[in-house]
């Protein structure tokens, strides 16, 4: 059972970014499913590490795109990305140190953050690109 189902309202109109967002959704679902099936913390830890790594890759790609198209809100968007990356790494470190148990609430936090971020922040650069007929490289 999935926690987060991709639907067209999450599309930013940039195929490469939509594809990367779908991958992030898949990783959040894998964390949730591992928790639901009482998989060991090792498996959850591995999936969380994959999510952290892929998130860094995605944020870099997204920020590079915004820079290429001259997106005026790039600095603010970078700050939002940094805040999430720091929060997820903090949670990951707490889980590794045994200070926090990976729970469904972690998956819910990630799902809610990603959905809100895509629909409120990322869609803005999509509109910016589309309104200017810019073709992402």
C-alpha cells in the first residue's frame, strides 16, 4: 500500500524534474512500506540513505535548471532546499544514533513536505519556464 500517489497536479511541466519528483515519491513510499511491514531499521536506514543521496542529486539538478533559465527566486528556493536537507540528515543521524525510531510519522513528514514543496514552490519555476517559452537543456 502506497502512502503517496503521483498525480498530474504534481507536474511542474518540466519532464526531467517531473521524473525526478516521481523517483522521490517512490522512495518515500518505500520508506513507508518498510515501516508498515516492520522491516528492520537497517532496511529503513538504507532506503533513507538512498533518499538523502537522491534528494541532493535532485536539488542540484533543479537549482542548475533554475540558474540556466534565470529564475529570479533561485536563492530563496536554495534556502528551502537546504532547510529540508538539513532536517532529513538530522533525522537520519538521530535514527543511526538510536535517538529516534523510524516511524510512519517520518514517512508522513516526507510525503507532506514533498507534496507541498512541489505544489507551492516547484510549480512556480515551471510556470516561469512555460510563460517565457524557455526550453530546459
